[in-house]
C-alpha cells in the first residue's frame, strides 16, 4: 500500500512541478523512503521536537518574502465597488478583442492571451472578495461578499454567452497553431466550455432558456451555501440526558437562561454533534440528535429540488441524456457508466462485510443494554443513530482504543508543527511563522493586523529549503477554531492563485486552511482526535498542493484539476497518519507542554497516576493501527449511500421522472438499502421521516459545483471548495 502510494505520489509531483524543480523535490522524497518504508521499529524518522521557525529565528534568506501578503481590509462597500471595477475591466477586455480582431486573424496571442492575463489578475482580488463570506465576523461584510459573488456569477454567465468572443476563440482553435501544452489545453478547454454553456445552441428560445437556468442555478447555490454556513440551530438538553459525553465537550456548550435554565445547548457544529452522538449513553438522546440534525435546514429542501430539476432541464437542452453525463464527460471517469459500475462493484464487495460488522455491533448493543439493566428495551434492531456510539464502544472495548485518551498526545499546536515538519522534509520546504511586529514589517499597509482576517489566524511564509535554493513559494494561512458565521467544516481555500505575469515574472500563491477544531481551555490545549489529525493532514495536503503548483495560467493553478483527481494527493497523504513512525513523531503529550498543563493533567488524573510518556507509547500505536479496518465496510457503505444517491438523482430516464422524485424518501430508503441500518421507516413510519419538515440531510447535501465549475474564462476560478466532509452517523 505504502509503496504504491509513493509511486503515485511521485507521479503527482511530476505533474505539479516544472522540470527544473521536480528532480530535487523527488530526491527529497526518496531520502525519506528508507525510514518510512521499512518500518523498523517506531523511531521517529522526522524529529518534530524543535519549535516552529519564526522570522527572528529564520536564516537571512527567509526573512523577507519577495511578494507582500494580501490585505484583508475589505468593507461591505469596498467589495461591491471592487467587484464592479473588476467586472468592468473584464468586459472591456472582451470588447477590445472583439473590436480589434477579425475571425481570419484570430490567434492564441490576440484572443486567448489577453483574457488569460485578465483572469490571472482578477483572481488576485476575487478569491478574497468571495472568501469573506466564509470567514468574516462581520455580517454586513459576509452579505456583501455573497452579493459580490452573485455579481461575478452574473457577469460570468453574460460573458460565457458572448457569441462574438466564442467565434474568435473557435477561429483561433481552428488555426491549429503550434502551442505549448498548457496554452493548447487552455484554448481547447475554453472552447469546449462555450459549447457546454449553450453556444452550440441556435440563438432563440432554447438558448435564452438555457441562460435563464444558469442564472437561477447560480443564485440557488449561493443561497443554499449561505443557509448552511449561517445555520445556528441546536438542541437544549438537561445535562443528565447527555450522560457519557466528555466533560470538556459539555463545558463548551452554552448555558441556558429563562425557559432553558439548567439546560445546555448542543449546536449542530462538528465539535458538538460528533462527540454527542459518539458518547451519549441514552439512546433517545442519540435519536433526537440524529433526527434534529437531519431536519436542521428545511429551507434548503425546495432549493435542492429546484436545482436537480434545472440541472436536468439544462443538460437535456444541450443534448445530453441527463446531468450526470454532462458533468462526468470532462472528468477522468468520462461516463456515468464508469461511475455506476464502480459504485455497484464496491457495493457488492462491501455488502457481506457490512452485514458481519452490523451483526457484531448489534450484539454489542444487546450486551450493553443488558448490563445497563435495559434488556427489555432491546428490540433486536440496530439504528442509524446507534452507529457512531457502538462503533466507538467497540473500538474501546475490543481494541483498547480510547480516542479521548489518544487525543491527549495530539495537541493542535504540536501536531501542526509536526505536520509542517513532515512536509518540509518530504518536499524540501521551509515554513516561517510570521507573528507580532514581523507582520507589520511585510504588510503593504504597514499594519500587521491587516494581513489577517481574524486575530486567531496564523500566517506562514513558505520557501524552498536552503538545499533547494531558498526560493519563495507562497503564503500559508491557518484559521483553526469555530466562530459564529464561519464556514462550518474543514476546507482549503485558495486566496490568491499563482501564475506567470505578463512581464514574465512569477506571481506566488496564497492559500488558507479553514477548520473547526475545538478551542483550547485554561486546563487543556486543543486536542485532536486521530480522525481530526487525519483531517488536518488531508487539508494541509490540499494547501501544499496549492502552494507547490506552478502553472502559467491561474486557470490551472493548484487544486484546479479535474474534480475526480483533486482528492487523490490528500487521500494518499492520509496514509502518513497510519504510519507508526510518523504517529510517534507527531505525538506530544499535553502534560509535557507546560507546568500549567502538567498541573491540570495531574488534577484530572489523580495524585497516584504515573506521568504519561512524552510520545505516544508503542502499545497505543499498535492498538490504533489495528483499528484501521474495523467497521470499515460499514463506513464505506455509508459513503456509498451518498455517492449512489448523487448518481440516482442526476441520472433520471426522463425529465418527467425527475419531476416525480420524492427526494427525502429516496434518500432515506436508499440509505437503508445500502447500509441496512434501521431507520424510523423500519418502525412503520415510512421513509419520509422527520415530518412535517421532511427535509432529511438533503438540506446539506448539495454540492454546488455549478459555482466552482467555472465554465468560462471570464469567471475566475475561486479556489476549490470542498463543501462537504460527509458526516456519517
Ligand atoms: Zn479533500
């Protein structure tokens, strides 16, 4: 597995790095292969004990980046004004090309290149303008950011429908000039996008309808995501109903007043809901949480329905049999059949394992209820809301895996330091954290606060290491804790793309990780569960992909690769989180961080408890590794449910069929068919559970690739957004 991952990974590096660069990066990787690949004992192959490099500590070459970081000083007024200006500039670029070039004279240089430069420059501002809606604490600015994105999307649609520009692009393509590979790809892709945007349709009612649909889809996706980001619901619980949930999770829940006096509030955000469903002993609590979470966004249900209907209509207008065919055509998979076969094959292969796992988990449930004196309440069923709880219990009981205890060795700060060190060693890079006055020294405004969007945000300059030439690579931002109005999952956002500027010099990229790890308390740092360590590594993988990418055009920068490839590098990097030597290297028990933490740990653990080893003990590492495939079939069946549902709703036989779909029922029934986890339907309630709002998790399901699939050159790609990390119960 590991060796294969490495081979594939090296393949990626070859794609990402230009010829002059890749040889050294690859050699840096090979240097690492020995200790990691051979797994001789658990000695750390990368030492992470040193502190993060700061500007003061950094060698002279790494002190002052050749490119200033961006400013995050936008206001609700400025983002709208800037968007108008950017849109106007793009429109006039197109107008000028049309005025100056006749079809017979069209070339890559006089048609494509001016638009590519305009797109490159636009991306330096538009990604930030759009980013505010996910991270700003200011509601007005978030709203303005959303509005600005709508304006950009509107322009994008207008521009993508320009027949005059399309004709010139087509003429340039037909000229058949000899171009470098990236330019050729740009020309072909842009041409194809015009066709996919309806310009292959004759002018008239069909094309007008298509344009109308595109506009509407863009609006719907924006509202859908906004609802999702700004969801602030939750449930008030009597603390006794949350028995079993760890105290430090509960201590962060809001305390009720008035009618909720004596109660505490669990929100639907990950740091609340995941531990609650994993640890709450009361089955009724788990059921209540599950159903409420499934129904938390009823306002998104009609949007979901309308989107699916419009996507189907649009695909048919273009002559595709359905939306799935339209979307998959330019992916690696090429056809829905490839995807369906793949999912079907997985389903068959996983079914047996899933059944076995479910049986064992049901047995565990029976045993636990009996021990709790609740044998009477066992109805022989294993419900969907039981799954996280018993999966966790099995890992603890049968595999001695105590996730909470394990987390004590993964404080957020040292874990990040360790991960950056791994990337430094692996890719021959150096990260320098920019703090305090050093921020002011590189800020274009002279104010250090202006180069971050929130005081908690960390900034790093990234460099090639000294033996790789000490060249500047770009900026990395980390925004790690939840706050109101912030994007609720974990994702990597491109803030500014990299590209080659008109004058031939390089523009360096800026990338950000936006995550929601629980905040540190006085008595404990923020501690990461192993799954969170994996998530962080995964997202950091996207961030590094974004940083080390070198393309001529921002269109292809970083994670702007085909969507069925984009996860590959990060998923392969996750293997590191299952490698004993790396786990050892990353770990650092929080009691060894400071005397205060040691005292707090002592208070918790009791006087007689032996002080934990600084690094994760070998036995615990072995226990953890053993769990890698526990309940693996069940986990993957849950993922398959989402994938098969996605294909089902986007692959109707006719438009009439999609109109007849009852999405909530389909979603819940398919979930049962695939996973065999009991739902309220098995109790005779029907698959439309959660009435009257009957929303089900569809409220969070839509992946708005309509927004991120930038169909036209005039609409700068705003970074790949992973709208979802699935939340499997
Ligand atoms: Zn990812």
